C-alpha cells in the first residue's frame, strides 16, 4: 500500500512543551525506511501548517489553554486527513493527542464518502473524554474522544459532520480516568478496557471482540496510539506518564492482531515528546509498533 506520512507537530493541547518535535523524531528513527522494508511505498507530505491563531477565549471556561490554536490545528488536520485518506494509508506523526480532534474527523469524512462506518481503537492511559466546558486542567488534548462522540461544548471547533457512535469506539490501556469521565463511560456504549481487565483476562479477547464488530459492519478502523499507552519503563518520552502501562510484548501483540484483521485504514502516533526521551528509545519503539501494524512479524524483527 501507499503510506502517507502527515506531520502534525501539535504542541498546544497541553502546557508542557516538546511534542512539536515529534514528527521529525519519527522520521529520524527510520519510520519511512521501516515501511519501505515491508514492501510499502511511502509519501511524506511534510508537516501541516495551520492558519495563524487568534487569542480568542471561551468565557465559559477561562482555564482553557490555547483554544484558538487548537481550533486552527483541528481545521488544518481535518483537511489534511481527508486528503491523505484518499491518497493511501495515513500515518499522522504527532504532536500531542489534541491532533486527533482533526485527524479522526478527517478520516471520518473520507469514510462517509466511501459509505463505510468508521471505528476507533484508542490506545491510551487516558480516556480523553472531557469537553472544553468540563475540563478543569484546560488541556484540550484530553477532549478528542468527546468531540468525536458529538458531546456538547465544542462550539468553537468545526461542526462535526460525522459523529462516531459510542459502540464504534474501543479504549484499551486505561489507568488514569477522572471521576466525571468514569461516570460517563459507565453509562455509555464505549468499550473501555482498563489495565486490570487486561491483567485478569489478557489483551487478546477484548481486542478480538472489537475487531469482529468492525469486520461485521464492513467498517474502517482508525488506530490512535498514544505513547503513554506504554509503560514508562519502555516509553519515557511522555509528559503524562502513568505507571502500569502496556508491556513491549502486549503492545506488539495488539498491533499484530490488528494487522492480521486487515481492518486498519489510518494511524495516529501521538504524545511523543523527544525532549524527554532517552537516546531515541521511545521514538524507536513507536516506529517498531507502526511497523508491526503494517506487516512486520516477530521473525522479521531486527535484533
């Protein structure tokens, strides 16, 4: 297939800086070379450049950080995401997870044009289901899922034309969920798998059940991989590390199972902060996980 690399150096979804260096870190860590070694062609479309941001603020929640900058990134990434999906298999190189406000909306527009439903596999320590009116931190990287479910409070953002049904979202790896988010998830149809469930049942069962539902609906699958899905011992380059994350083997198993399903149609690589990395350790692992999603097997993995 043709893999389309889209740089999304979003660094406005939270206050700790550094994610803007993420796209170049993935390039330096050999993402393009890894994909070509698997037989894919690769087109690097460069980094998205959003319109200049204004200083507008939402008076309903003055705690919001860089509201218009995040809106500008969302607008730019919606357009870039839809185009990349038309051209091949988009891989969005982040950038903090506010990037997904735009990337998922972009591929959802393409899915609608193709007459197919979009499903989202959210691999993250956090559920990111706050809204601009409910977030106390004001960090909009914690709102992407709420936006795509069509929840209230996103008046400043582009109108969402293709909301994703709750039962089309599967979250795996949760271990830092605020009480309001927990209450919402408990009453929703979102498939939310925390690390205790993985400890007790393993990761294969729930993931396979979700993939079966995607296949039964003839759906397209967007995989949104946050670096903090991984345990900080193997992926330290994250500003929001949470102990007890996915192991090296669990993470690769997820990617290989998704690859086996043949359902994935786009990918986010989010929240890499190279400023916090250890000699490229996290960037290299994220590149390896992308390679597993796109066909690398354990026998092919370089040592």
